[in-house]
């Protein structure tokens, strides 16, 4: 539980009090807090640089068992992400120390020259996202979450920002759901099983959740998606999660979110290496982010219809598996030549995107997919690749990424690269004939299936899963994309629908 409180942090009986520090001056107008910061600076080893820490045990100046000073760096250069990561690092330390309750002394926004809502949002997100433990499969649990986290600030701010706390908590809850799903082993989330998990999630909400099993997909002519699924004994499923407020009628706009949900990706007959397969339980991170975002947004947005679509398959090699050289017929009517069976994500998205465009005629459609290693080569493992020809949409998504911490970067979609997808035998090929630009040609392939819909593609192959973890996330699924989508659709800027 995280709570905003106006109680003096020095009177808190928390097991741990966190005071944030810059390397130039105290960040608090409260004289007692400022004096403690000056005392911390009397230790030569502590200068307030970003990431530096100093601990006072059983301090006489406070009721807390310990005070931890955490450096933010140079005043004037502190950004929301610095606060998010500092708060997260302190909560992770509290988890390691098995601390049950802790208090943050919230810095003065005037000194930081930062909007109060932005400051509080960053600290709440950092604390909530770091207070996460995934030990479902351990016989003996090693860690416990912090039971109570308090953010101590001025009384007026507590009164004015109660709604903000509720909003951020809901988004963080959704993000942690997505993390858990991504970190689950593939044997516990086969397509129909995962579809059932999503159905149960929305059972007590106003969101309508419908599962389309294999027989429905056959009737719907989802030839591309079914071609991927046929190599596995585990049947595919399409899950449609529809948040359609009753008072909306024809006045509101419709946003469709589509997620790639390959619950395990062996590569098919074009088998991945053993090393490349180890983390392929995470190849459904796009579907997880979409489902979690719909869950969060259903409680935040009542003026927009939001439809989430999770396209769920398992990509396995077998006697029935898709072969290189095969030609399949997609829902859109386009024939697709298979250049590589490990380029399966774009096949299941092709059917879902064109069907969604026809069925919902959305004002905006966004897909999220762990699509290409090439995008990781270009942008690393912390930034998603953003593909769209709509410059206003690209800017809106980039701003939303910067605000939320789920950063994305616009990538080009040159028309002449489409030549690399030409086939002598089918309308299009699922694999580029060239060696380079794989993330671009994958996005261009998807663009052939979105009709005339306003659309963007997020390649989240890099940031969807973290092998080492970070200040706000342990190793495993990150929940990337949930906060970005929530900011884009429900944030104050909400530029995407303008």
C-alpha cells in the first residue's frame, strides 16, 4: 500500500526514512530536514551525486530506525526519471533488508523547479514498480514486498492530489500484471490458458472479453495466424477486450490496441539456437501490455472506446509446422510467401490488424510486438522502435514515452524498402530479401494490413524483458508499454486523438 501523508517525516516511526539529496543544496524548506542534509554532507564520502547513498542508524533527530540519503545529482538537471529510479532503488533496498514500512520525505517542487504532479507521479511510480517480487515457483520465499510506503509532503498537496495517487496506483497495478504474465513459464500460459487468465481478469469489470478459439479463427479466415499455430499441439486463440462505455454511443472515438502473443517461440522449422530460445516465454509481451493497458484504462477513460486484441499462438516445429516456401492466405486476402518461419509475429499481427480495421473502424490503431532483434541492434534494450507515417502521432507517442518512462524513438519507413518484401509467387513475402534493416521491413510488412487506419507500430523486443533488472524492476518482464499507452490515451496531453 502506498499513501500520501502530511505527517512530519521526522516523526514517522518507519523502519526507514528516505531523504533525497542534490549535490548543491537541500531540497527541503523544512529546517530540520535541511539540517540533516547538511549533516550528511559533513561526511566526505557523500556528495549527493546520482546513486550515492549514506545511512544514519538509530538517528537521534528522527523516530525512524534508519535514515537513508540518496543522491540525485546536480540541481537543475534532475528529471522525473531520476526521481523514479531513486524511489525505486530505495524500495528495492527496503525489500532486500526485509523492511515492512518506509517513508519518503518528498522534495520541494519549487526548489526542483518541477511540476508537483509530475514529481509525485515519478516517485509513486518508482516506489510501486520496485515493490514487486516474482517468487511464484520458489518453494521457500526469499523476499517480501514492503507492506506500507508513505510519501510525506505538505497538507495541501495531500488534499489536492488524492486522485493522482489513485490513477498512478491503477496504472502501476496493471504494469505489474503484465510483468507477471511475461515472467510466467510457457507451460503455464499456453494460448488457451492465457486467454482464460485474461477472461478471468475482466470478469468483474465492465470490459467485455471474448475468446475466439481455433474453430472461430478458421471461419474468420485467419489463414496467416493459423499457419503459425499449426505446428503446436496447443491451440491458438484471439482475445478481444472491449471497453465500450454505455454513455458513449456514437459520440466518442475508438482506439484499438493489438498485441503479439506468441506464448513460446521456438522459431518453428527455422529453429532458434538453444541460447536464443531461453527467454522466448516473453514473446507474448505485446499482448500482455495491451491487456494490462485495457484493464487500467477501463477505470480511467469514459469518453473513448478502447478495444484490446491479443493474438495468441505457440510457434513450434513438428510434422504439421509451417515450412519455408509455403504460401498462406491472410484474412485480408493477400497471399504471403514464407521466407522464414521465425518471422511469425508479423503473420499473426497481419490477420489481427486487418480484421480489427474492418470490424471496429478505429480512429487510431496501435500494435505492440517483440518483433525483431534488428530493433535491439539499432536502439538497445531500453528504447522501443516507433514506426508510423503520421508525424503528429509519432510526436504524441514519443512525448508520452518520455513522460511515462517507456521511451520510444521514431524510425523511418521508406517506401523503396518495400521492394525487399517482393515475392515471385505471392503478393508479399514475410521476410526481407536483404540482410539489413529488418525492423523497418517488418514494420512495412505490417503496414500492408492496416487498411487506411491511422496506425503506429511499437517494436518492444528490447525493453519488454530485462535479464539483469533495473532500479524499478527485477529480472524478467518489465511491463513495458503499459504506462506509455495510458499516458497517450488518458494523459493530459492526449495528443493522439486530436
